[in-house]
C-alpha cells in the first residue's frame, strides 16, 4: 500500500499544480484580447497599456514563485524531509500537543522565511514600479512579526485545543472540535475588526461632515441601522482602495479605506456603501458563516477517518507523508498533513462552490444598489477603482470560475446595465 499511496500523493500534488498553471496560462492568453467596445470607453489607451504591463509582470512573478515553491515543497517531501523533522521532534518531546505545535511551527516558519525574498520583490519592486506600494520596510517587518505572533497565538491555540480533544475523546473527536471551531468562528466573525484589523491598521470613526451626513441620510432611506462607520488607514500599505462590511448584530460596522474616500466622489462612495448594505440586507455575512461551518464539519468528519490510530490506513498515510516505510507509531500531525493532500481535490470543489456563491452575493449586492437608483454611481466608482488598481478587465472565464470570489468588472457592469433597464 505504501508505494500505491505514494503514487497517489505524487499524482494529487502534480494535478493541483498543473491545473493551477493551466488556468494561469489560459488567463494569460486573454491578456491582449480586445475589450467590449462600449466598456472599453471607460479606460484610456494609456491606462489599458499600463494594465497590460501590470498583468504581465504579475503573471510572470506568480509563475516563477509558485513553480519554485512547488519544486521546493515536493523535493522536501520526497527526500523525507518531513520524516527527518518527525524524528527530531518526537525525540525532543513525547507530548503530542507540543509535537504538533512544533511540527507545524517549523513548517510555517520555514515557508515564511523562504517567501520573504519574493514578498520583498513583490511589494518593493513590482508594486513600487506601478506606483501602488506605500509600505515602508519598517511596516513590512512589523507586519511579519505581527502576523507571526497572531498565527502563533490564534493558530497555535486552536491547534493545541484540537489535539487535546483528539487525545481526550478519540471517538467523538470530529463533532466536539466542530462545535469548538464554530464558537471560535462566530466570535472571530463578530469581532474581526477589533481583534485582527486593529493589529495591523488604525481604525478611526468617520469624522463629522458632509460625507458622514450623506451616508447617514442614505442609510436611513435604505432602512439600515448604522452603528458606526470606520475609516481604515489602507494608505499605509497601498494606494489600492476598498470598503467592506464586517461583524454582525450590534458589532456590525462598515469600514471604508482612506484611499476610497480620497479617490471617489461622494455619490460613488454612497453607491459602494449601498452595495455593502445590500450584503447586509441579504444576510450574506450570516449565510457565509453557515457555509463555513458546514464546510468545517465535512472536513473534520473526513479527517477523523484518517487519523484513527488503530487503523492501518492511518499508519500507511503517516509513512507516506514521512516517506519512511519503517515508521511504527502514527502521529496526529502527519495524519493531518496527509489528509490535507488526499482531500485536496474535494477542497478544490468546495472552493469552487464557495466562490460561485460569493460571486452570486456580489451580484445581489450590486442589484440592491441598482434598485436604489445608484447604478451609474456604482459603475463610475467601480471603474475608477479598477482604473487605479489596474485590475484585470478581461480574465479568462475558466480562471474566474476557479479563482474569483468577485465577478470581473465587465460582468458586473453588464448585470447592472441590464438591471437598470428592467427598472
Ligand atoms: Zn461586495
């Protein structure tokens, strides 16, 4: 079984990698495809030229980074790097909780160290060249430490809890962890702005003035109880702009990037906000969370089948991950990693479904803005954002199908135009 399972691993790893590359190549083949002529009107020739150059630079960078990353990971696994790490860790401590934390800690640390040069190049060369980067080296380093610390505390804490449940309740593991993770997810979703965002950014309440008055008037008209509007200092890192809705219940809040306020006219900001309120009216946050909870349940149930210490399959899977067929004692962390790879085709399908649902939510939110007479402002706002961020105006439909959580601008524009005509 060892060699068959190793072969399955190789096939799955290669399949995932090749699929990703094929989609990227298809997308590249669309780079020079002319835009729909009515739609192309919004973008100047210079902007379209810059857009093409940016797409090409990013695609080249992405191809190199992901190919090197794949080869590196593959070689480490095939030459029993994980087996070596397992030996090292199990000889160091017999606590399974500590072993798991060390195992994933070393992998996470290793992969983030390897990715630092790529990340530096991306922000300080590529994004810099197109005028997007606003990050200083100091912010870059601070971000690295903060995200590492957050991963250590949050990721490490959740992981320790999972292993503890696995050891204490081996047979009912999956549903107990499901309940615990659900509680964490609901909590994090409600307090995302306070817990995660505030670590990396400064959030301030939108100051009194014409914009705030206009927003309040609109929220009232749309029947949206506005708790607080926050402004986030996105300009600390990039010139790109955004807005989003976070939290639920009394914690719900709208967050605007300072760059959005600078770049858009009031009516465009109102349209973007109406879109966000549309998400709220359609209960997208709650629906998204329920989907996430269901997904976690499925994942944990299947995981429980691959980490049963009594089963031969678990032991074989452990041996394949470690690339050591003399391994006698299965370890939770090896089973978890092995499961991640065996489950990857199903993960891809789940992601496809999630992305399709998310794109549907975006159309619904746009339709809400359109219904409230804001289609033109929404379109001009989105066009401006797209122009500034040089977003891909012509992605390949299959690439969108697999990777996009938001519909491309052209599709949104078409839908809003149609929506406007119906009304
Ligand atoms: Zn949206």
